[in-house]
């Protein structure tokens, strides 16, 4: 399935210009000379549809069309994630106790035999982001990430005599494994051979991102990662954000690799490209960051696993006491 972003295209009106009556013969023809060979008409150029600089890259968006999160009322509307490619609009249910710190948790399920979806969303002034993932059923799953910004891009201000800034916060993701059955309709009396829905497993972790405002590069790490599944919780390898580029619009994207220096996984020493990240900087002073990830092959004991994650981070300031920000602001 392909996510498409609706953009407003302004069609350009093309007018042809010429001298006099186009049917008037040339002087050569009037003089009896050979007539001038007719010129083939030029094929009009199709107007170009402008691209949306804030569009979520297809690899990150995947099956998700869009989300609309109202933090004031804790309501979430999700567009997309249908099996046939036709966008569906559904309002999800809010879960009172969030599964992941820093994010509101929502779930959606139409009936006891329908797919179950889990969403993690967060917002700040001017930015919002969310990830939605269905639990495995009928050998497939659906999911994706959406992020956006309101207002123009305002670059963050680096500390005095510095050209880099750091964003920090929590990370949440869906994982295409069976998760705990904590919020799913029961199926009493169902034949055990029936392919019933499952909740998706999920990932929680911490994240920081460094942005170099001089060379417009972006890099960072997602660490202290824990997978929460139907079989229990277990540690996951840290992953790093590399080769990221910041644009003049305040958007960024790059690649994800395993962290070869993760002490919990001493056997993983080879760099490996396992996914992508993308996002946007927002806020009146560039003090917030929102984005998403798409990661594969993140678990040693599974095959074909896919992690789709979301992050909404805050700019480190002198008032922060977390060691990441304290160290990031040292001269």
C-alpha cells in the first residue's frame, strides 16, 4: 500500500505568443520561392505538482495515511491501515494507563474477530507524531508512522560559542510480534483453529539526537530498549541514527544501524544498515522534534521482524537535570 499526501496544485495557464496572423504566407512564398517547412507544434508541458516538504517518507509512513491527535480531549483519529488500500477513518479508544512513558496509548478493534491496532502518539506546541501497528493476523500486519508540523521552521539556537543542539526524550514503537492481551475483545466459545486477532508487541526506550547547525547533519541513538511481548519482556540491542541530513525546511532523514558498542550485545561488531528515520523540527524556537523510524532485523531470535517507532523530543536546556542534557550542554 502506498501512502499519498494531498497537496494543492496551482495550474499554470500557458499562452502562446506570435507575430501577426499565423495564416499569413511568408515573403518567400509570396515571391514564388519554396515555401517554408511547417514547424511541428510544441507539446505543452504538464504543470508540475509541487511536493510537500513535510510529507512523511513512504518507507516510514507505510500503510498509514494520517493521524489527528487532540491532546486536550485525548482523542485520536486514524486514516488508513485497511487491508484493501482504501483509506478508512477510525476513532481509536484511549487507554487510561499508557503502555510507554511520554506517549498516549490508543487501541482500535471493530469486533472480536477484527484486527486489533495499537497506537502511540504525542504532541508539543506545533508538532505531533504517532505510530500505529496492528497485531499479527492472517499472516500479515499493517502499520505506519505519521508526523507533521504547524507553522514555519524556526531553527533552534545553539549555546554560546557552539553550533550544535541536542534533543532528548522517550521512544515508543510497535513490533510485529504477539503482544500482551491486555486490551482486546474476548472470543468465548471460539474454535481454537480460528485465526483470532492479537495485540501487537511494542518497544519502549530512550533517545537523544544531536543536530549540527553548521553542516546540517543529524545523528543520535535509541537505547535502553525493551520489547514487551506475549512471552515476556526482553532487552533489545541499541540502535544508532547515522548519515542524517537537515534541510532548510527543518525536516531531516537518515539511516539506522545497530550500535556496535552496545555492551549487552558484544558479538555484534559489524555495522549494518537496518532501517530509516525521518522527522521535523518545530516550535516557536525550534525546541521540539518529532519523527519516526522503520527498522528490520532487530531481534536475533526471530526472522522478518519489523519495528515501526515514533519520537517526540524536547531540546536540552540549562534547566534540564537528566545526565544526557547535562553532558550535552557542557563546553
